[in-house]
C-alpha cells in the first residue's frame, strides 16, 4: 500500500540545504513531482478527517443501542413493555390463535376389478368315437385223423427141415428118420394206425370296427372380461390447527394520567351501570352485544338479525323440543291403548271360540244320539230285500232336473202329519227340489196323495212304501222292481 508522506515545504528546503544543494541547483523539471506530492498530502488529510467523523457517529449509535438494551433489561426485570412517560399499560389475555387447514384425505383406494362381461360360449358337436378297433376272429380247425387196420409182417417166410414122408427122402443113419425141406410161410399181424386225413388250420374272420356317436361340448368363444378401474376417492377435510397458544400481553390502556375529560365521563357512566345486580349485568351484556329481534320463524330454523349490524344475518338451527316430547308422550299413550284393545279383542275371540266349540260339541252329541236311535229303530223294524235296496240306490243316484225358484229343503227328523189333498192341479207342480235327503219323504207324500197306503210318512224306506210304489208302477204300466225316471215323472217329482 502507498501511504501518503506528510511533509511540508519548509522541511523539504531544510533537507535540501543539509545535503549541500542550493536553491539554484533545483531543476525546473522536478516542479510537477512536488505538486503531485502536495496534492497527495491534502487527500490523505481529508480521508483522515472522514474517518474521525465516522468513528464519532458509530460511537453515538452504539451508545444508543446500549441505552436501549439497558432499558429493555430494566423492563424485563419489571415485565413491562418500553413505555414513554405518561403511558399506561394493562395486562390482557391474548387468546390462542388457530388456523384452518384443508387437507385432502384418502377414503377409498383405487381398485382394479376384473368383471365378467360375457360368459364362455359353447356348442354341442356329434363326434364319432372308436369304441372297438377292427380285428380278426381266429378259429382253429383241428387236424382230421382216420384209423386204418394195416397188415404188418411179424416173421418172414423161411425154409426148414421137418420130419415127414416123401418121395425123396434122406435117411439119417443115426436116427433113421426122413426129413423133408419145408417152406414156412411169413407171419402177419393186424395193426391199427392213425392216419392224418386233413392237417390242422386256422381261419381268420375279419371283425369290423365299432363306433359310437358322442356329444361333445366345444368352446366357440372364450369368456370375455373387462378390467374396471375405480379411481381413488378423496375428501377435503378441514382441520383447525393451533398457531399460537393463549398468553398474557401488555396493552396500552387509558388511565388518569393520559385520559381526557370526555373519556373519564364515559367510563364513570359505564361503572354506574355495571354496579347493578348479577342478572342485570347479564342482560346488560346481552344488550351491549346486539339488540336482536326475530324476523322470520319456521319449525326448523329461526332467522335472527342484529340491529347494531343489520347486514349480518345469523341462521340458527332449532328443534322444537316441546313438540317432540309431546308427540312422544302421545305415541306412548296410543301404544298402550292399542295394546289394551288387542288384549281385550284376543280375550273376546278366545271366549267366542270356546262357546262355539261347546255349541258344536253339543250339537254333534245330539246328532250322534239321534242317528244312533234311528239306526237302532230301523234295524229292529225292517231290513229291505235286494230289490228294495236296488230301488233305494237308484233313488239316491237320481239327479232330478233343477226347478226354478226352488229352495233347498233341510232334513226333517219328525215330519208333521200330512193331509191328503186330491187336487189334480197341485199334483204335477213340484214346489221343492228333489234331493237325496228328501227323496223318500216326497215319494211317500206323492203316493199318499194318489191314494196308495205307504204307512207312516217318516222319510224312511219301509215295506209299506215299497209295496205302494210297486202297485203304482203296475197301475201306470211302468217297470217294476226299480225306481226309474218315468216313475218319478209320473209321480210329478221331476
């Protein structure tokens, strides 16, 4: 670094004298250098002055900072904020601050599903399947033999000497015998032999292949699937996040030292108001918040509008608890009443059922007794013959023609005594429809009306009724021995 040389003009001259140089020896060419040097000296002095000023300013700022720090330390010890003279501060609770964050939450993951669009398509095909291949049936024919009787030579013919008499003889001197030369014939024997007539052989008979028609299921087109991709489902959920917790801070307040007269008056008035009872305080606070009035009311919602701020409208959801409780009570009472009614109805039904059962049982017993009595009396009185029984069957099977305006007659146990009315007009006019129950009774009444004695008219087929019926048939030239349609028509029953 080139440091500036701090020299004056006199010091330069003094240095020149000491070196033994006069003023005249100084050459004019060095005048520029001296000027340059003098200018350098002046610039250095100016810079030094600037530095001193800077140092002083820096010292003043640092002193200020130190002073502030000292004040802060003092305030920290007290717990108060930095305040000017005449300012008042009050400790107030600053509520916790919250921040609403919207977060995207996954509800359902994305899925890939394979869905059957169309099932596999098949077709039935008739296929010829080989059951048994073509082959040969081998039949072995055995060899054919024949038994032959063959003459076999056992001993061949030969010549030998035998004792005998002959023309030519030889006398053996030792014995004196005559020996003859004789030819002995060959000896034969009959032997049975098995001779091959026809050799053994195998006959191959071809056997055709056997086929079978089988139904086969053939795949025409395979199953078609579709890949369905369901995207992931997200929901935007709001979370309330605490940014700063509740804390106590010092806030500037109005006090006696810095309050104006008008402000003091307002405070005094408020103090007077709030010296009242607890209830009044509550209502005063409510009044202070907003003087409200009901604008619109419905069963579910109530619209409340503040007079202080007419532009803000609150919508408060309300449920009519009184109405709900009343409806609940009413429903309970109705349920109890309905239950009671049901119990009474069931009891009445049970009573009716028991009464009905008793009446039915009594009626059945009565009927059984009557039927038993009737059966016993009939058995005692009369048992019909074959012809009569056949007549009864025909009466029972007979289906008479329906009469207009006729009424179904009930079975009569003990009919009232019938008065004989001999009127030709009323005979052929049937009033009651002929049925199995009233057939015999009506036949008896018809016969009595025509002057035939049937005995007592009791609706039972007895010998008197049968004899009266046969007499009526003979009189009118009808077939006897059975009840026919002609007989019923003649009696005026159909």
